[in-house]
C-alpha cells in the first residue's frame, strides 16, 4: 500500500527560525492520524507542507506517492480544512456547494446535498450567519464531498463547544467508515484524539518526538515508580522518555519492547494523554545544554 | 432493520482502551441476557457515528468477539450474536460471591480499609493475569 505521507529530513525555516526540522516519518494509508503538540510546535507548518501550500526549506515530502500541490490531479486527491474552518461569509450554503462542484473534479454533489440536509442547514443561509459549529460542518462537508484520498484538518474543533465538537467528529468518523480515506488532523485536545486516532505524531520544539500506531505506542510505553535510581542504571533496552526524582523516589516513563520484570518497579500503563504529555514535557536539547551550563 | 439491540458508551477515565470497552460491553450484555443468539450488533457505521470513534476500533472489537466465538460477521449484512454467556457462568456466581464476602469480612477483621482491600485485590489480579500470560 502507498504511504499516505512520507518525509525525509523535512524542514521549513522562516528567516532564522526553524518551524519544523529533521522531520522523518512514514505514515501508512488507511489511518486517522493525530498530530499533537504545543502551539507553535510546527503542526500547521507540517500540514501546509503536506497540502502543498508551503515549499520545504530542506528535505523531501511525498503525499500519496506524489509531490504536494504539484499538479491539479494531486490537488484533487488531498482535501484541506484550514484552522477555524473558514467559509466565505457573503456566500450562501448552496453557493458554497456550487463553488465546490466547480473547483473539484471528483465532487460528490449527492453526498454534499444529503449532508447539508441531514445537518438541518438552510441552503439559502449566508455562511456569515452560521454558528461556529454549523460553519465547521459546512467546511467539513466541502472537504468530504471533494472525495479526497487524504483529508487534512488543521485544529478543526479547537474553537467549538463540546457538543459541536462531538458532532463534528461523529460526522468525520462516519465518513471514514463509509468512504475509505486517510485523515491527518492536528489538535491540542488529546481527549478527542484518543477516541478517533489510531496513529499519533507528537511534535515539540519543531521536531517529531514520537510517531506510531496508537496501540503499539500504548503497548511499549510504561510508567515505572520505585526507589530512586539514576537513568544510566536502567537496562539498555529501556529508552527514557521522561524522569522525575525526589530524594527517595524515581518516576520514569520508558519506551521498551521487552517486558519489565524488575521487582523494584511498580509498572503502570499510560493513557494516551500521559504519553503525549511525557513527550511534550521532554527537555529539549537546548534546555539540556542550558542546564549543563548552569551546573558548571 | 429496526433499532439496534444495544448501544455502546465509552468511559474516557476508565483507563481501559476503547476497543476493549466495546468487547466488555458485549460480553456484559450477553451475561445479563440483554443480547441473544441471532441478535445483530450495531453496524460499524452506527457505532462510529454515535460515539465519534475510529472505525478500526469497532472492527478490532468485533474481530475479537468473533475470535472468541461469540459473534459472526455476515459480509454486507452485519455482525450477529452466535453464542450466549449466561448458562455456563451464571450458576457459579452465587458460591463465588459467598466466598468473596467471607474473604472481605476476613480482610476487614485484619484491619484493612476499603482502599487497601481494593489495592490488594487489583495488584493480585494483575500479577496473576500477567503470570497467566507468561
């Protein structure tokens, strides 16, 4: 199966600042991929690179086997719902659908009409008069009716109330069950991602901290609590994600493929949220240097 | 096709993975006699639309139930209950509960409070489960 998104040493620099650097990922098709990270961690940059709205400064990216934004055929295969689900305030719902039909060669007019009817949206209503939830649903409808092989959504639910958020994700998941396509969406709400994503990428400090199948990530990460121990006295196969210490106690989040038999540790499973936080909390290389300098 | 026989729910705070929660809810419904042989489980699309979860989660849960011999998928139609869990285990519940009550009384006499009892039970439960796997 073709990878939905492949990046090799991908980077994007604005002036002196790298918004994304050394990004190497290989995401198989057929997943709902969650992209999570702080504001400014590089999520939007990665999504814009994937949809061809930005050109990389370094490295390569291929989406569905092609160069992002290369030709109209490639553009038709990838849908993009931008941050805060924008719509043309002066155009009616029906006019949005007509515009979608004109601009997209694979437009599914029946699906668009059916969704709008089911959502109870008035086709003659101007988009500017819609509620936040309704506007998001309109943007989602446009993205789905394009019938893309990959739908990219940048923080689609961030500004919605809990009910509208749930309804939006219900619509998105229902569509993925009905028409097989891949989804990449960014969010800083891990609780939403936990339900809908089966593949996760954690971005922090402009870098990919971890990427992988959610089941696999949860099976290979553990929290160890026990008497204080230095990280260099952990087995070689246990990769430390985060560690906290008091005088007597150590708490680690480790990644390992092997079972943990050491009786000194109390081993607990991590929730996806704990896992994400452990990676986002990870001291960056710059922090570590600063720390060493202070200690000297 | 009428109304689905059962409806799933998800507890985000339980720490149990969503797919396992679905599996457990089907098993639970079978044990309580809410689901009978021949009943149709909600379709993947229905579950996904109701809970806003990943379709693969539902597929994985249904595959697991199929593997356990509790349900069977009829391609293009749906997933149907093929077995029941009530007859075999229900009879054992009474004596087991009695033993557990005796054990709880013993634990309290030994000075354990609710939290200690729960902690003891859960750690023993987990280590035994792990030993069974190993």
